[in-house]
C-alpha cells in the first residue's frame, strides 16, 4: 500500500502532459425541443500539481465541466485528456477504470449518514476490493492526514461542517487519486470553517502532489488557494491567468465584477461624496503593481508644487507580489496636477474621479 504521506507526487515531475486538457470541448443538453449549450467550445489546460480555480456565476457551466472531466456526462464534441488519456468517447467500463484516479468532494459532503467516519472513508476501498486489514490501516492513515483520528467512531451528524468536509477529503483520497475535483466544496461553510478546509486542500496539494480543481462562485476561495484561475461565463472560458494576474489586472467585465466582490479598488458613490466633503483637491485613483514607481512620482511632484494625500485604498500581497490601488487627493496648480497625472499614467493605470 502506498502511504498517503509518501505518495509519489505526480505534480513535482516535469509536466509534459497536462493533468486535464480540454480542446474545443462542447456539451449540449436537449431540453424539450431546445439545445442548451452548458459548455461552449472550451479549451483549457490544467497542469499537473497545480491548484486550478474555476469561477463563474450560477449556470456558467462549472459543474458540467466537472462532470465532463470524470465522464459522468459525455462531451458532445471536442477532446478532453485526463492524465494524457482521452475520455471523450469512452465506454462506461473504460470510464470506471479511470474514475478511481479522480477524487471528488461536494458542497453537501455526500457522506453516508448510517456509517461512522471510518466506515465512510473505508467505503471506496471496499468497492475497490481491498482486504480488511489493509483497509483499516489505510483509513487510519487518511484520518490522521485530515486530523480526524479521534473522530473515527463518530457518525457524520456528530461532526461540524468543516469536519464533515475533511471526512469527504479523506474518502476522496482513499484510492490515491492524481486529481481531486472540489465542486463548491466550501460553499456551505462559514468563513472560518472554509479557511480550515482550504488549509487541508493546500496540504493535499503540497504534500501529495495532487492536482486540485476548485469550482466556486467565491472569489475569496480562489484567492486563498488557487495558483491559476479560469473565469467562466455562459459556458465559455472568458479569461485565464495566474491568480495574481486575474486579481491585479482583470481583463473582462465578468472578471472585474468578480474581483470587485473582494477588492474595493475605488470609492463607491457614497464614499466619494464623503471624501469630497473631507478633502480638497482633485481625486485620482492610481493602480499599484509590483515595481511601479508611484510613490516616487508622487513625492517628486512636490517640487512642482503639487501636494498629495492618500485618502482611500490599499495594497494586497498575493503570490508573493503586491497590487492594489490608492486614491489620492491632489492640491496645487491645475497644470502641474495634469503633468503629475501624465507622469503616473506613463507608469500605471490612473483614473481621475469626476466631480
Ligand atoms: N442535465 C442537464 N440538462 C439540461 N440542462 C442542463 C443540465 N445540466 C446543466 N444544464 C444547464 O447547463 C447550464 C450550465 O449548468 P451548470 O450546472 O454546469 O452551471 P454551474 O456554473 O455549475 O452553475 P451552478 O453553480 O448553479 O450549478 C445551465 O444553463 C444549466 O441549466
């Protein structure tokens, strides 16, 4: 039996083939006389060993993506490679051989209420025909990994939401999968418990090298855990990038709208009115990115008679880089302020907030 703690880390090897590669994959459902396109010509590459976030509003096609990966739904067209193997067009029997390699956790945990924690984790091993002694040892190891050894004899109803999801994770890891699909796995949890589950998932990725696909509608979740993110809208992937890129420089309206749920890059109308009452001068919002010389440019403008005061905003660190935005009130001669704004604009994005 391979030890859960010493499992060979597929993700640490050079990734010649991606863990999951969609090429022009489409999934349509027939609803009455209509065809609903749930996944629309998606091309996407998820690397081995990464945590990949897929974010989108309800109905964007996220769950369908998951069901295409594990073959619960057949794609209408296109190609989907899972660890180098084409899953489109496979028979149920062939898919059954691949599925143990893909673990899955769910929003509602999907634990068997009549079984204890240890027997829930044991369940996939029973299905896979493991002998009893090996099953027991494996279950003990998995429960230790998720920090629930002392809960082995409890029933799911005796556990908190976070503990239930950790049982779900232990069960999903039982067959030593290369890929873990987490479909809205923290959406039923409060922020603190969400953080606890995300820490366990991070450990699964780092210690076991398992590729994790996190499906969510919550930007906080992908910000906390994902290496890269795809944004989905109406069945399409509208933007893909590193988590830093997505947060610091979102390209599409949908992505900007998601980012704005967790970042307040500029004051809203009410805040702006409040700032105008408190501060003189012209208000300008400046985007801060790693390495930009915003501070120097603002300070140097002093020589041109422009004074600045930071009145709103903040800077965040993500993936070891900084980004954010600051709104400054600028006072001084209008022409000098125009020169300062031009200088800033040569370095980063600048927006003057209209009066
Ligand atoms: N089995 C099905 N039959 C018909 N239509 C479906 C089926 N599954 C999904 N759809 C449709 O496909 C679209 C995408 O659904 P999907 O569940 O993948 O989105 P989602 O992003 O996961 O949203 P949610 O978070 O609400 O589940 C929706 O319009 C949905 O109604």
